[in-house]
């Protein structure tokens, strides 16, 4: 059976530039998949749909903040799957045939771990991430701990199941780190799927939202944001967000966005150090900055300006089971309209999916695995 199964494998550590004309997926390959024997508490599942995360792209490009990922590794932590077999041990109510999405992060579950005691495995210092610490969803089958399983809510399709994990990250950030009030002016920096999800949920909470991107985002991701009714701004070192806000931005009705070049909240999803550095200059006194992205380099921050303006800067890491449940409901009820954002690929085209994701030619690549 194993020789019939394939997986998309991260194997190299070369630092790759996406813009030099060379193959951006050369740290990866499609390999034959070996399925290990199930251990206590593990299940075997057939993967159905797997999404490409920005962190998958970063690892594939050999970025420094993902050097810790062991190679070779079948990557992928955003996926839906069907249980094929239950291994030894107690699996609660789980049964063969259940359709689920996994918790990306599994805590150490030590009784002395504060994060695990309160059910926030995403904050456990010894957490294990599927697709990085063990083989993940870009294999046509996957072995994982049954404790990770979150069965899909009735009415949620397996394709939508591949979007639960990234949407849950936004749920965690907006519910726990952002105090959005109706009428606030909110900037989302970065127009990948995390940024676009943040924009949708911020608007659903009553905010007026501006989404930023760079020139290569113009024809796909910023265009999609505009189609969804968001204000957009193309930024560059020569035309910064600070300058554009100071010059004045208005919405489609001519209503000014922000007050004197300042906004209420900035949600940072770009992962570009200079963008986070600039954030302090565009948020009003006692306003909020929520940082969801991670960065390949150290980020210089004007701490004195942070103090003098009494800004609130908070990071948000991952998500937990409660966030997954809310994310599912947001899709089932249509509050997050996933159908507007998915770009579908067959598994045989997985390298194309990654190349187009890395080069910002799609919005959310979701690969049909079987």
C-alpha cells in the first residue's frame, strides 16, 4: 500500500529568493509515503483537502525563522481528513469514517505546564506542530494523535475544513487581543489569506477596514480585497502607509478614513519588519496594534514613541480548540465567506500551487489530496 501513496516533502535548507527566476520549490519534492505502525493514542487518516500556509512557504524558501524544522518532513497543518483506523488506546467518541480537521499545535500536557492546564496548547513552550514536528497534511495519508481531532461541524464541507485552522488564528487574535468597537477605522497590513480573513472578521465586528499590500499584490490579492468592498492601499518605501494616511484616504462615499493620519487599530499580518516598525506611527494614542505575523529578522521598534502614545501592542500566537469551534461556525453561517477566497488544485499540481502561493498569484491554495 505504501508505494501507492505520495507526499509533498520539505528536504532542503537553501535560502531561496522568489524573484530571481529560478525554481522556488527546489527545497521540496513529491516522495513515496511510508506509513508507520500506529502507537498508543494515534489514528490513521486519509487527507482530503490541505491548505498552503504562509509558514509552509517560508519553510520551503529556507527562511531563517523556520530553520528549526527538521528535514525531511511532509509539511502541512491546515487540512481535513477522514479517519481510516484507530490505533491502540482510548479514542473517546471517535470512530472510523469521521471527518475532522486537526489542532495544528499539541501541547506537552504536563500537569505543571500553565498553558496546557488551561487548554491553550498554542502557548505551550514544548508544543508540537503537525507538519513541522511530525509528518502532516501534504501526505495522502497521515498518522496523528487523536487528541488533535476536531470533528467538522454539520454543514461544513471538507474543503472548508482546510480553512478552519487559519481562520481560528484570526478568531483568537480578534477575540482576545483586539477590542474592536463599531465605527473604528482599522488597517490590516498584508493581504495574504490571514490578512483577508482578519479584514472580514474586523468588518463583521463593525470596523471600517483598509487592507495594504505591495505592487505584486495588485492584480490578485489587493484586487480581491477591493472586490470584497475593502479599501486598499498599495504601499512601498517611496509611498508609505504613513504618508498616504497623512495625505488623506477616503472611502467610496468620500468619508475620511482615520483622524489626522491616525487609525484606531492596526492588525499586522505581513511579516515584514519595516511594516511593524511603521505601525507605531499610524495608530492613534491609546490605540491598538495586534501582531499575528512572525519575522525572519529582528524588528526595530521605537519604544519611546510606544510609551509616549500609550499604545497597546499585543502578539497573538496560533489558536486552541475553542477558536476552532468558533471558526467553523463563522463559515457555516456565512460570516466568513470561504468561497470567495479558495483556489483549488489537484495533488499532482501541488508544486504549481506552492509556486503560485509563494509568488502571490493565488489567494488561498487548497489542494485536493486524494
